[in-house]
C-alpha cells in the first residue's frame, strides 16, 4: 500500500531531469501546461482567466495552460511580469477577470522577492478574486515553507507532479488554500533521502485484529507515570482505554496520592514500587509530572522499562540544562518516541526555526529514536530517515490536554501490539480527525469522540 510522497526541491529536480533525459524539457512543460488547462476547463468552464506569468518554467506552464483554454473557447489573457513597469496596468486587468492564475514563481524560488514582485503580490491579494497558484504560491520557499518577503494568498494550489514540503509546513501552508495534486508521470528518486510521506487514513488498514475470545490483558496495559498535575496523567490513561487498550495504570509517588483521590472508574493507581512494571506493555512519562519531579527517577524509569516508551511534556523540558543526561539514556534504547511541541523541542535540541524537517532529522540522529514534532504541521521523524507529515489537524487542538490525549492514543495502540511506526501515525491522524468535529472545544470533548472517530476510520479502510 503506497502513501503520497512529498519531494524536496533537489528530489523534484532529479525526477524532472530523469524524465527530460528520456524525453525532453519541452515535452514536460507542454504536458504540465496542458494538464493545468484541462483541470481549469473541467472545474471552471465559462469563467475568464488572467494568467500572471513569470519568465521561468512556472510562467511557461501558465502560458501553455492559457493557450489550452483559448482553444476551448475560454476567455484567457496572459500578463507577463518582465520589467519595473510590470504592475502599471495590472490593477485594471485584475478587475476584468474572474480567476487569477499565479504563475510567477514555482518551487525553485530561493531569494526574497524584489520590490516589483511584492507590489504585484499585493495587487493579487487585494483583488478579492479567486486565486489559483501553480505548483506553490509565489513567495514561498519549497523545502521550508518560509515566506520570502511576500506571498500570494491562494484559494487553490495546483501541486505539480508531487507535493512539496511547503504545501504542509507553516507558515507556507496557510497560503496554499485547497491543494490539488496534478500528476505528471514523474517518478520519485529511489535512493534519495530523506524520504518524506503524507500521512493518511490508509494507515488504518494496519490496525491490530483480535480473536473473539480476547481478554483485557491481550489488549495491553499502559503505564502512565503521574505527578502533581493529576489531570494530565488521567487524560492519558482514559485516552489509552478509549482507543482500545485493556487496562491503564497511573504510577505515582506516595506523596502525590492526595492528588488522585477522585478518579473515574477504570483507572488503576499504583505507587512506584518494585512491581511497577509487572504486566505493563507501554510506558508514558511526562504529562503532569511537574517541574520539580526528580530527574534521576525519570532516567531510571526510562532505562529499566523494556517496552515502547512515550516521552512528553515535563520529561522533556526538565532536562533543559542537562541534555546530555537524557541523550545518553535514549541512544541505548529502542522504540521510544518523544512528542514535543515547539517550546519543548527548543529546550532539548538546537532549534533555529529554519526547517522543521531538517531539525527533526537532526534530533532523531542525536537520540537514535523517533521525534514527533507537534503542531498544525506535525512532522514525525523515524530512525530510518523517513519523515511523515500530518495535515488533517485544525486549530481546535490549541487547547489544554490535547497533547496528553495524543500520548494516550499512541500508547493505547502500542499496547495492542500495533507496529511502532504505524501506531504513531494512526494516533496522530486520529487526533487530527478529532479536531475537525465542529463542537470539540475542550480535551473532554475530544475524549468523548475517540470511539466514534476510531470506529469510522476503522470501517472505512
């Protein structure tokens, strides 16, 4: 089963060069332009089009698409961006057309826009017309999603050949609108790293299956290490059971018992004694620990536990000034996933805000384990240099407790013996689907919706 590849600029160039070597650049450009024209004709027949074209291949794609539409008796005009006077008549032209096609810059842009292009972008954005960008909205850097001075705010982006990182990484993804992949018979290079994939509901074809005589121990047991903030560890424990694991236990120090005197039915409380790990399949450590939790105890728990481990929140931040302590433990373990948001990531790893993909890869190489770098543009970096990007989340996730729920979803699937990588990908996708439910405003709302979303995804794949 294949997932959509996302190609970096160098990978795109390699793919195109391979096609050109067997055919020609002219054939590729004509093919791309005609595919664009066919899409526009199919979906916007009867509208009139203004193509604003640069002087590179992206501009050529636009010109060929415009000519295709003219042959179909559609009204289409080409406006070429050439000189410092390029914006002189554009404002009046923009008023005459229904759809503006941004064909100025494609994926190759790597410098800040000059003043004239910034002006043209402003005119496009102020036009209040439907805007369709070819390949990438002009003004976005392909591999990072960085804005290069100004950017076209597209309603639709026609992604040529393959998706690119900028289609899914902030801030660039905010300007792409609806993304439509236009396939061009290009092949992704086989031996080029990193290999980047788009997460999707296909991952649910790999869910674990149980016999009719299954018992709760067959479905796994999640151990959550709790601290002063009982609500966070409770969220993890509940989410793990909601996604199907058999049991969830919160392990705590005796001094924290007072915070756990009111618990929902189904969550077990156990002190951190010598039998703590007995019959436990997955460990979650971090949510709700508090900033004063003993570092050596965290390290010792991670070191001694034999199964998969989810590390989040305070178990990451607490090592801000002692990074080497946790690095040295993590590199000796396998099947550990760290799930930091941007603030937590920057406390444990070098973070320059330049490339979320590259910085996730660097962190993975450093600890030799998986990084799940959370955000609206979640990036998951595995040890084999495979990167996955998740794109179904909304801003509903910006509420307290959703990170704890994600830990519960991951650990709950892992407890059911789902493959390590696939469990992480499925959990992230489920959380994204939860965020799309209209009235889900709090973490408690998300918890209630888990079984319904899980069942829907399971039955649809």
